[in-house]
């Protein structure tokens, strides 16, 4: 996602004028029109969501799959998401700062879900290296992998619940997201977290192709995309981890 002033304004204008954005965010796709399913296995589950633009709903008026999980499945969701933010770094709106302040350690979460941001590579954050299997703290938070390990450590020590990372869609040859995913998979054996890999899910991509207005661009869904594609996918996946 664009970051400097002029480029960002141009990006926002492009989004507002795009057919997918306009048609994919009509009232028919609003969470207010989604009927609650009391038989959902997710009903009443307390789930924390930490992320950036995809978790927030950047191209969907701030509505994402999290909000549909609330509406249809009765998920008791805590959503901390700010567009354009990174895993690595000490920014006040970054992942690590929000992890410290936005989630109640007494909430007794059933699951913690973290978006593997595409922004770290885009903004030049250093990938870093995975640490030894017995290292459980003092990670380099200025690197992406160090931030991932910090998140793992905090979730284990503070929230005592299962942790899931989900990857994003991206089709930009200038950004090597797959390498980060590969490193995430290596870390999963150390920390015991699970991965929902949307980036390499061909079924998800087929579903998106059936809904021309599901995506504003290669990364960001519209409300139609979240409702018609992302929601059913997460409804199938999340109960496996609780």
C-alpha cells in the first residue's frame, strides 16, 4: 500500500473510483444484513485478531472477515488492526505496540490470530533470523522474524491460548513474500503455532475468480470478498484450532 502523501492520495482516488470497490461495497454485503447462526461452532468463542490492512478492511470501509465472524458466527472478537503497519519495529501503531496495549490478559481468549503482514518487505524491514530452539525471549524486534518470535512469546506467556498466523494474498514480483512464509513455517515447529496459508491456497483463488468484485487489488478484499470468500474459508479453518 502506498505510503507518502501524494502517492497515497492518488492510490485512494484510484480505489474510490474503481468498479470493484464500488460494486463490492454496496449495502447488500453489509454485516448488518448477515443473519446470525446460533449453531456455529465459533459462537461465543473469544478470538483476538492482530493485523494490518487486511484484518482492518482497508478496501471495505473498515469491515473485514472479523466483522462477519462477529455477525454470522457470534465470535466475541477483539480486533486490533491498522493499515500500513509492520510486524517489526517500535512504531506506536505497529504490531508489537498494539499487542502490548490492545488485548486484555484476563480475557481468557480461545484463540489468537495474527496476520503475517506484507508490509515489512514493502517498507524495507530486515527479515532477520530464527533463533535457537531454547531461546524464549530477547528477540531482535527490529527484524520481522524477531517480531514474530516476540509475538509468539507474549501470546504463550500472557494469553495461554493457541496461536494462528494467516498469510495474505499478494501478486507483486517486487516483494518476496514467499521467503517470509517459508521462514514462518520453520518457526512453527519451535513455537507450536498453526498457519492458515491463503497465499498458496488455490481453492481460495478460484473462489475469488468467481467473484469479480471480491478484490480491489491483489491484496485487499472488498466487503463482497470478505463475505463470499474469506468468511466461509475462516469458518472452516478456525474451529480446527480451538
